[in-house]
C-alpha cells in the first residue's frame, strides 16, 4: 500500500504530465498525444526510484524540459518525446536501439545526440571537454533540435541550481554564461538567453543581483510614469492610422545593467536605456509588413525627435539568427532618450522563439525564399572543427567569436552582400571568402581607396581584396583579425609550418653534432638556447629549421670542450610521431594554460568553500594578476597546473573561461580577513578641472582617510580631468569609503574601481 508521501509524489508527477499535455494541445502543432504519453510512461518507468538533488522524483526534470521545449521554444511532438527520453540512455540500462524500436529513428537520433553531450558540455578531463563540445556542435549541425533541447535542459538545471554545491554552481553558471547563453542568442532564443544570463549572474554575484533588482523595483513607478506619458501620443497616432498593435515596455535585464555598469564604469543611476518601448503590430498584408514597419517609423519621427545615429534596420537586413525589427531612439518630452522597437507579430515570434518560430512560419507559407541564415554559421563552426585548437581555451575562444558578434553588411566588388562581425578587418573579409585569398592577401581597396590588411570595415563598405603569390601567412596576422575562421586558418597554417621547420631543425642539428663530434647533453642544449635567446629547445629547432639560426662557428665555440657521448642524442630528439609536440613553443604553467593532469591536488575538498584567512593568503593561495581580487570581492579558487590555488574574482573574464573549460578545478571561496594585509587597487576619477583639485583629492585620501597612494596620474583637457590612482587598502569597504568621500568634493563627478 502506497504511503501518503508516495501518493503525493504520484499526484505531483501526473499533474506535471497533464500540464505538459495541456500546453501541447494549446499549441498549433499536430496533436500526437499518444506517442508523448508512451514516451512519458517509458521515461517514468526507466527513472523509477531515482531522485534529483532537490529530493524530487527524477522524472519531473524531463517533464519540465519537455514543457520548456514546447512552450518556450515552440517545438512539437518529436522534440517533446526526445526531451522526455533525453536522460534514459545515459542514466539507465536502456539503449538507443530500444528507443529506436519503440519510438522510431528520428527520436532515437535526437536522443543519441543528447546522450553524446550529456552531463554538460564539459567533462572532468581537459581532452574530454573539447571533444564533448565538438560533438555538441557536430550533432547540432545534423539536427538543430539537439541543441534546442539541450538549451531547455540547461535552462531547467539553472532554474533549480540552488540544490547544487557552491563550486558546482560556479562551474555550471560559468559554462552557461560562456557557451549556452551565446548559443541561445545565435539561435534567436532571446528570452531564454536573457534568463540564462540573469540566473548565472544571480548565483555568481547574489548581492549585486539583489541590489539591482531592488533598484529596479524602487524605480518601477517612475518608469511606468515615463512609459505612459511617452506612449500616449504613439497610441493616438497608431489608432489614427488604423493599426492593430500591442505596446510593451521592455526593461533591461539585471545582467545587462550590471555588464554596462562594469564595462562603462557607470553607477545604476547613470544608465539611461533601462526602458525601451516595443510596438508589435498585426500586418494588414503579410507581403507589405516591411512597408508597414517603415510607415510606423515615419509616423513616430513626426511625433518625437529621432536620434540619427541610433537607427537600425534589421527588417531589410535580418541578423544571422533571423531577427527582424526596426530600432529607433526618440527624445521624450521630458528630455530622455527612449529606444523604440517596431516588429510585426511574425517578427516578434522569431525574436522570442528563434529558429522554431521561423520553421513555423515557413510551414504556413508566410516565408517564401527567406531562410534563417544559420547554415552559414554552422558551416563556419564546421571549418573550425576540422582544425580545432590544441588548447581547450583557444578552441572555446574561437567558437565564442562566432557566437556573440554584432553584425555589419559588406559588399564585394560585384555588389554581393556579406554579413560580417562588427570590428572585422579587410584580412577577415579575405579569409571569409576563401582561405587562399586570405593566405595571399597584401591589402585591400575599400570604397576604391587603398587600405592595409588591418583596416577595420564598416557597414556598407565595398571591399576588393588585393593578393600576391609571394605573400605568406605571418604570426603578426593574428593581431589583425577578429573572426574565428580567420584566426583558426592562420593558426593552422602557422602550426603546419612550425611542424615542418621543427623536423628540418632536428635534421640539421643531428647532422651538425655528428659532423662536429659534439655531445648534445642537457647542459649543451641549455648553452645553445642561451646563446640565441630561446627559453625552449623546441623554439631553437624551429628557428634552425627556418634558417633564422645557422649552425656554425658560434655554436661550435659555445660547445667547445664539452664531454662526448652520443647515446643521449636519441633520447633528446623526439623523433617518434607519438612524442612529437602537439603545440610548438613554450608552455608556461599558469591559470590560463591547459592542465597536463586531470586532477591535481585531489586532496582538496571541493565541496567545501576555501576559507581565505590572513595567514592562508600569505602562505597558501595566490591572487590572480588578471583581476587583483581583494577581501570582500565575490571570488572563487582555481587549482592550477601545479596544484596551487589561484584566487579570481567571479566576474573576471579569465575566471569565466576557466569555469567553462575546467569546471572540475573550480573551488568555492569565502573571505575571513581582519584588516591585517594590504592589497593594491586602482580607481578611476573624473570631474571638472579647477585650481587645487588634485590637492583636494590627495588630502582626502592621505590626510583624512590615512590611505597610502602608490601612484597617481591625473590629466586635464578642455576643463575636464581624468585620472588613475593606485592605492593600498584592506578590503572593498575601504574602497567604498574612499569613493564616497571623494564624491563629496564639488569638482568630482565619478569615482570607480578599476579591476585588473
């Protein structure tokens, strides 16, 4: 006989399933309730007795994922079934063959794709991390529904992240922010992308998240007042035009506000684009919806003053993920700039649901020749997969470049339009057309004017690539490109050339030592490296192979008098294929290099936070040079290649990459300091220039607050001063006190801490 608890859980599961079915029946998909019911019953039986960290029956997770897939992404029965079954093969004894026999090849193929990338993108080993990510991207290019379901799975995991240990929270939040949110953005899932970012932000910086949420709540009434006053004339005009529409206020997300505060060094009160107005209209004629967008744009331009530099036409030139809208920025009657987004209902569905909505409208015949331009992006990803970086971090960076880039439109000499990432160069453009064109590029003509390869392109440029057969790829080209395709191609060519040069250097060195009857022991290798200024023997061999370093009298003199033993030669030369270095050049041990061992310092209990005491900070841990954390910052620990723990700020870009690539090395950390140690911190200070301003600033810091200054640099131009001051402080409370006191000075307008 079932206990009350079992009956309650049974009711909970059945209610969740009925919620899924009701949601599915309310959608516009064909009603295949039978196969969904079979998939649910099968998954429920397979996961029987298993519980999540929250203590709930495990089946509630696939049910929640299936509902997200249906309600929030807009997919149908095939995807719902795959979502219900997505953990069955990974976590139970059932096989893909069982799934195929019961539910058919298509559902089995999607479940197989999800099984290959199960447990998150990254595993516990560095090699597995990159391999799993490659599997995800390759599977995605075969059936986009795999990644859509995977994103739904990640979204539900993020919604229930409170049940995980802190170090797991940082790992999952880190890879979510670094990989999943950008993929959701690229697939047009803007609502999901925003929620993933906000949830990651909430777990990584709970206090700052709560502070922004509180400020948004406090200023809500003020925003509603602005929205009502601003939209009243717009409503009247749209009614006069006979437009059927919905007006919505779009509030900037807490994560977006925080990012802007960090990157622009702004306070919350200084961010003026928190509110935007969205006009969603029902077109009178689907073929004329673009014209109707512009008719609304023109009408609004007569109501308010339009900002000429903030107009974006994503209607005629959709984003790569299919996003379409007109964006304009208008000056309100109260002197505030307000962004207005104009979309049709179809455009709004695509903006919210991305690819799935695009398919929905294509099936209905709303879209004729238009196709969401994901194939080009997937093709670019495949090219990177063909020649991935040997280091997991480099590989992630290469993919990231393709995920989160604003777009410009560039024309070929024949007038063909190409979508390129904002900030790309003429050399990027050359590689985007063909690798051969990029390899032999010597410059370009932009709008018929000669420019160097490093010239940054702008939207509307017409570009002609100039080439020479004698031109070859050079290492400095890596600083001239921003796109993943160009970087990966240049690196692949350089690595291939270095491998050839390395083998040639080995051959020449072998001939030289044999001819001169010289012993090549470890001491002589060190002498040769010192002679030519190389820290690594590999580098020396490459230079010899390229002919940069000739072997002759200087080398003979450097090695003169050394003992002779030839047996060491074979041990020092790595001639076998297995021993050949995969990455030529030095590989220093640092937090940013790929670990050589999967589990250093395994004695550390990663489930418990590190306690950062004054004594431990002096003896056991190292502060990261990239972000210079101080007591009071949100921090985490990273176990580096040598087993040492490096403390990073959680918001540090390097830490974000480490969380994504090496999540198993992340440890939660908490401060327990007592103002005994000093840390170096820089602040940026701006204001109105005047006589004695610098003296006032230094008096506040050194006399009133008794804080030691390491360096001060303040410059003034056209009546405005801008400066950087490096201070010695105990913790973030000291910094806050310094900033608050400096802001009391009449001439000071802004004081912010600079990280890094």
